[in-house]
C-alpha cells in the first residue's frame, strides 16, 4: 500500500511539471483564439463599412447625369462625401469601427492599392467616379495597427514580438448596370420611334395605288428630328388629287387603301384616311373655259418650315394655338378670261374644327390668293379646300362652278400623322404652284420626312409631350389586371407587377427568358379621363416643380415608364405590347390638371398629354437586375450594383 501511494505521489508531481511546461502553449492558444476572433470582428465590420460606403456613394451616381449644371459639377464630391459618411473612419457620421478603431481606418476611393500592403488591383478605374470608363466607384478600407487584445501577455510570452496586427483590409465596388427588370412604372406604354424603313406611296382619290412604295434614305438629324428623303416618279392623273402617304416601321410595305392602316411591322400615315395622304398633289389637265376654268390650286402655311401645307403643333410659337394658311390658285382657260366677267371667286375650308370657313381670293397678277386669313387649329387633322367661281360671259347670265376638295391643308395630330413632324415635297417643275399643283403626266418628286427622334437624352432640357392616350387607340396597359380600379391604382402607385425587356420586339416571344413577363396586355377603350383623374390623385398635393434641380429618390414627379415599339400601337388589334425598354420621366404637367404648380405645355395639346423631361434614372433598385454595362446616353435606367 505504501509503495502504491508513493508511486501516485510521484505521478502527481509529473503532472504538475507537465502542466507547467504546457501552460505557455495553452496561454498562446488562448491568445490566438481571442485575437483571431477579434481580427474577424474587425474584418467583418470593415467589410460592412466598405459595402455601406460604396452603396451610399453609388446612390449619388445619378448626379453625374443631372441636367442641373451645378449638381453635375459637384457629383464626384457628393459621391465621396456620402461614402465617407458611412465608411466608419475618423470623418464618418455612421458605422463607427468597433473597439474605438475609427481613427485607425483609412478609406481610399478608386485606388488600385490599399493604404497598407502591396496588393495591386489592376481592374480599378482610377478616375473620378463620374469620369470612369466603366462607371464604377471602388472603396478600399484599411484599419492599421489593430492591437492584440492581450498585447502585454504576447510581449511577455514573445519578448520583442509585435503586439498589433499591421493592417486589416476590405474592399467593395459598385458599378452602374443596365436595368432589365423594372417594377413601379406607370401603366402606359410609351412608343419609341426607331424605324428601319420609311416609304412613300402615291394613291388616287379612291386610295388606289398609283406608284410605290418607294424607300426613303435616312439622312441627318436636327432639332430632335430624324430626316428621311428620296426621289420617285408617279403618273399624275388629269384634274385629280394624288395623296402622298408615308409608311414607317420595321418592314417596308405599300400604303394604298388595300393596306389599310399598314401591314405587319409598319404603319401608314395619314393613319385614318386611306384615300389620301399627309400632302396632296393636284394634277392639272387641259384648260377649260372662262365659265368653268381649270384650277391650279395650292395651299401654303405661315408656320411649317417648308411653307407647305403640312404642319404640326411644334411649329407654333406660344401662345399661338393655330397656324395661318393661304389658298392660291391659277384659273386656266383656253380662251381669255375677261376680268370684268368675274363676279365671285372664293375658297372654303372645311374639316375638323374648321367648319366651312369662306374667304374671297383676290388677283395678285400671277395668281389669285386669299392671303393668310385662315386659322387652322393645332392637331386639327386634314382640312379640305373647295373653290367657287362665278363668271358672267358677254352674253347670257352668270355661271357658277364649284370645285370640291381640290386641295387640302394638314394639321398633324398624334393619331392621323403619328411621329411625322415635317413633310415637304419638292420637284423640278417650274409651273406656278409646283410641287403641289403640277401638269398631269409622269412627274418626279422629292419627299422629305422629319420623324420624331427616338428616345434619347441629347436634349434633356427640352420639354416634351407624351401623347399617351387619345382617339380610337390607347397606350394604356393592364399591368396589374384588366379592371378600371387596377389601372387607376397603377397610375397612383405604379405597377406592382415587374416586367423585363423584350429582346425580340415580338409578342409573344418564341423563347421568352425566365422571370418576369416581356409583354404587357393593353387596356382597351379611351383612357383619357381615367388617366387624368388618376394623375390628379397621384399628385394630389400638387408638389412644386424642382426641374432641373430634383432629387431622383425623393421627388414625387419622377416616374418610371414602360417603352414599346411605336408600331405596336397601330390600332391593328394588338392585345399585348412588347416591353422594348424602360425610361424615367420628370413630370411637369398634364392635361386636365388643376395644379397651379404645373408648368404650361410647350405647345398646344388638346387632351391625353403628359409633359416634362426624359431623365437618366440612376438609383439602387432591389426589384431590378442587370449585368450589361450602363449606357449613360440611353434613356434606359441604370441600377447601382454591388459587384465586389
């Protein structure tokens, strides 16, 4: 027994010796566990601060594209100031580093290196954020000389050893990406005009095909319009009208009566009248007699750039709401017309809001003219011209001759003339009244068409009108359901249903991508009243117009839009529209509103109009997604994406 006790005592001594020998190792492991944990805490917080700084700065990326020159000039500083506020360094307002480490944190922006260390990041754009080629904002965080928790014990265990972690680094980067999914848009599909083909077709009085279609060639752009032109020949009939019809779309096709409003992939204008066009050429045949002379008649306007008979509301200078028109004529006869025999010569204009307005023509020498006495309202559509001639020959009583619909003047409107904002016809004919009154037979004409430009930001300061509703067609969509309340709610609160960009422009897509729908159902019926009422509800507080110094994230006048190809709204029975793009718009007014804070429209508009400015929308968006690079010149919104 005593011998066993002695052995046990000996073993106790060995354990004590072993414990004493291992104790430094245990303490070192304890220190290691504690300080590795502390390192992870600092690293985690530093990464969170880098992420927060990158996202906070990225939220101001939109200022780079602000129409306000002062805000755009200060955008880089706004980005870095916002990032600094959340970076957790000594200058930060939020996210202070744990352990009182904020003074040790250094933050570098768009730097290829950290404040401490040899790491080099070759993929960083080192310019200021707004000027970076890849629209990026990179944040590199360094917390230097982080002390060990038990630094004194480390020094005791390892005399002369370091008692601090030299540097903890973290990085984050945001880049602007093209938004391909969008939620919260207005339930309105804004048409974008970017045709592949523009054609001219010549038709007779019944809409029958005389010649064409002839392709026009795209030329230069000016004043927000894209110009197409080309020359073509047509046999002009005797004493009859030739309608000049324009086809616009992704395909080329004829625009005679047989084609109706157009064909697959293209639309024809005049949209509503297949037996005439946006301009009329009068063919003049053999001369008549003094009692029934042959009229060579044409119309000019004081507002159209070409002086021709076609004009649009944009040609008017505010506060004018109408354009002055003049009727000119040469009365041709095989025998001399004696001035004393002319008892009456007058022109009557009738069409739209112009109801049988009659004025006399007076002789100017080379031709007869009413002068610019007719007021043609904006967006009136076509107005027909008729003449009445009364002549008393040497013997017998006076004879009155009426010439019905021998010419027309055209006030372009959204439905009949669509995106066509200018139309001019020229020819090499030297006869008086050419090119709109020419001798019958084969004639060559040059047609120039000015189309409303496709949506872009090149003239962001320009106030534009979105003609979203009106007539027999509508760009209203049933994004959240077919009910009237669904539509109104979507105007007030934005579409709850997300949509994504349709890459093919066709509905339905043959192979649609996974995720949200790429086609949106249209909302049938005239939606002018519901749209205006819902806009009044959405902007019930009549917020002030802050253009151009607005905040994209807080200004209620910033709205998102669905974009579709304009040919989808051609009235041909489409039940769905392809979502070809997205955009954002700063609303400054709409028809029917009682808000005194609204700006007036830039030109006269009757109904169903919303005016304001297209803007470059850049903001974090949890509902969107995208991997394509942001195009700063496109209307497509961009999202702030955390890529590192």
